[in-house]
C-alpha cells in the first residue's frame, strides 16, 4: 500500500518552488545561499547532524550503514509534524527545541548533500526526495510503501566518499562519547555493530546520571539551561548574517570516567585536548569547516562557554562534597573533579581553553569551603589540616590534631585519597603537616610532651614512620631518638625523652636514699624488675 500525500504537502512544496524561482531569477540573492550551502558540505558531520535530528524526534535508536554504494540512516523517532516538515523545506530556519550546536542555523541537514546529489526521506506520512539543484524543494516519491520509522538514503556519488564515510563510521565505533550528549538516543547501530549507552541510575549530584557506554561506566553532569548573553547573541548573529536570529537557552555537559577522552566536544570531538579530569561539551562557535572552535580571544561566546564549564566543574564538585551520600568515601570521590594542577604552560588553543576553564574554576572554589573533614563538615584551609596516617593511628583524630595542629578545627577526612591530597596541595587548598613538622614537634623541648596513646602498641607505627624519614636525612636528625618525646614511662600520662629515662631492674642496694631521690627528681626511672 503506497502513501497518500498529506494535505499540507502541496502548500509547502509550492512555497519552496516560488522561493527557488525567485533565487534563480536573481543571482545576487542566490549567491549567499549557495555559499553557505557549500560551506556545510563535510561528510564528517553527516552522522552527527542526523543523530541530532533523531534526538529531536525522540528516537531511542538509530542505524547507519553503507549498502550497495548508498548511505542509509534510520531512526525510530516520531513522524514529521507539519511544522517540522515545513522547517525541513526551508533554509536558515530551525525549530529545534534543544541546542547541541550553534552550527549553521537550520541547514545542518543539508550536509547530507556532501555524499550525493539526491537525498530521499521516507517516514510514516512522507515519501520525498530533495535534489541538489533545488535542495529545499520536496518532490513526492510515488509508489513508496508505508514506513514504520524514518529512513534517509543518499546514493554516494564518488567512490572516494564511500571510504571517507566508512572511516567516520569506524571512528564513531571506536569512541561513541557523543551519544552521551543526546537526550533520547541510546543505541547506535553501525554496520551491524551495536553501541549502547544505558542509564545505570542517578549520579552523585542533581542533574547527573551514571551511565555505561560501550562497557565503560561514566558520570554525565548536566548544567542548568542558560540564555546567551547579549554580546554572545550579537556575535552569533553576525557570524550567521541574521540580525533576527534567536537561540534557545543552552547547557554545558561534563563527562567523568576512566576512559573519558578529556577533550572538548561540540557533539563531535574537536582538536582541543584538555588536561582536566573530564571531557566537556558545549555549543561553541566553530569555523565553517567545524574542525576547530573559534579562538576565545576574539569570541565572547566561546569565552562565556569556557567560563561556564569551569564554574560548572567547581559547583559540581562542591555539591558532590555537600550532598548526602552513602558514605564518606562516596563524598570524597568528588575530588576526582579537581584538576591535577592550576598551572597550564603553552599558548596553543588547548592551553588557552584550559586557562579560561581553570580561572573560572578557581574563582568559584575561592568563595566556598572545599575540604571534607573527619566530622563530615566542609571547612577551609585555615581551619583544616592533613596529618600523616601513622600519626593519627597513634593518638586518634582529636589528640593528634591538638598536638600537631592546635590552631586547626579539624582534620581532613581519612577517606581522601593520596592523589586527591596531591591535587588539593597543588591548588593551595590544604595545609599538610609534613614528616619534618612531626619530627620537629616531637623534638621541641619548649612544647608540652604529647600524651601516651591509649594503646602503647600504636607507638610502633609512629616509631616506624619516624625511622623511615630519619633514614632519608640522617644528618638532620642525629640526636632525634634521644631528644624526641616518644618513650612511654610507667606511671606517667605523657611520653618522655630517651635521654631523661633510666631503665634499671631494681633500686641499687648501695645507692643512698638521698642520691636515689636526687635521681628521681631529675630522671624518669623505669623499674623493669
């Protein structure tokens, strides 16, 4: 059973025909159309453009392949509405509800003409084709059976384009991270190979979710939608030559995972590599070929988006630290979002983008408390210290802090990893009590002696810790073992120095009582007998 033309088809077709009649009669008007049309003829973007359209249609799966020299793309999204079909047949107009790329407004679909001269679209209510010479004018395809889903096919005009397109499909198969940026598409089938992304559950913060993509677990963090500032809109309108262009609010997206490629994405990966713990997506202004993003120094839009990424990264980390989590360990995982270093060397595009992101990150965390403490509260650098684990194990949190960091309110949570501690130190967010600080405090004769630990066996951890660092700098700690207050004495609540303790089996028989009292007043005498 063949399709019947919907009632609105002829009206939309007539409108497109009149527009092309006008263009063909006025080269001055037609020239900008053809210039812009040629600029988007890049096979690299065909799949991403069609996937965005499928996502807008609510598709949960899409399929792309090359069959007998024809590129075929299918998805199970909803059928075209009249408004959507009208938009498909117009140039420089878009009805997209969500912005993934700024792109060339309303003409992303035209990138399919980079593959061939004829594009066929089959849907439950439509069977049409577009031809290059009038690329927005729909032509009804008679005798086409009813389709249960949307199918787009393009006979490829050049064998060289087939190998190029297949290379793009293979690239998607190797790294399908762009699937994470869509709202509804969860499966992409490429030449019979299925790549899926599934939601495992909510993430550690609002607007985040844990996903698995091709076997890899990642966390996707979405920022709130924000409208473009006036200077950004002015830039985009100038870029597109449309003073009346309106854009919907946009979001930025962060992806954290062991295999996250740490790149800047505009759906597809750009050549910007980020020395950050996340990959980033935002609708950046790109060059016409859409291989690079526009230099931030001359693009207020890109500067704004980069700063948003940095702010979002900081806020996400802080919310993660603050949110009620299953455990302190789960909260301490938030530090995986902290960049390794605030220092970025180089003047390339990657370094420039990273500096914008990290400057906004630093500005945001400077306003907040970022240190997770043992009591579960967040504090700042002036109120928090990090002590070596053997020191804390010897005395416990409160006593160790009182002895070695009395000016601080709390200690950094034990669940914070060494890697996270190194990053906190690099950002100057934490004061770490060093081995030299510990050894010096225990040797300081002007400081009160530390109390005996509740379990004397715990002292062996402290002694092992001290010895391991003394061996590294023997010249500095030659007299430490005799001068340091690390010796327990029976009957005393505090540790003593070895030079002040005498160990004897019993009181010497020939020692006069007067001499014995003299010793007791000046030394700790340990009776071992």
